[in-house]
C-alpha cells in the first residue's frame, strides 16, 4: 500500500520553537546573574565607604595622638 503522506524526516536541525526556548532560558539566566552581580557591587561599595570612614577616623586619631606627643621632648 502506498503511503499518502510523506513521512517527516529529521534533518538534524533545531526548530524555531526550540531556539526560542533556549534563548529565553539564556536571557533569564543572564538576568539572574546580572541582579546578583549588581547586589555584590552594591555591597562592595557600602563596605568601601565604611572602610574609608573608619580609615579617616583612624588617621584623625593618629594625628591627634602625634600632636599631643609632640608637646613632650623625647631624647632631646
């Protein structure tokens, strides 16, 4: 018996729907990674500001201590 319909043979390529799904997954993953990196950058900037403030405070304390010590003559 002859077949009336031609059997679809796979040519080894991807369908348009498969490509759209893969691209959508990649976009979602890129968005998640982007949000994560933005959070890390925000945290790093806050830490940097905290360290900078602490460093300025420490430098002021050292300067004040040095100025108080300069009132005394050691070894002269």
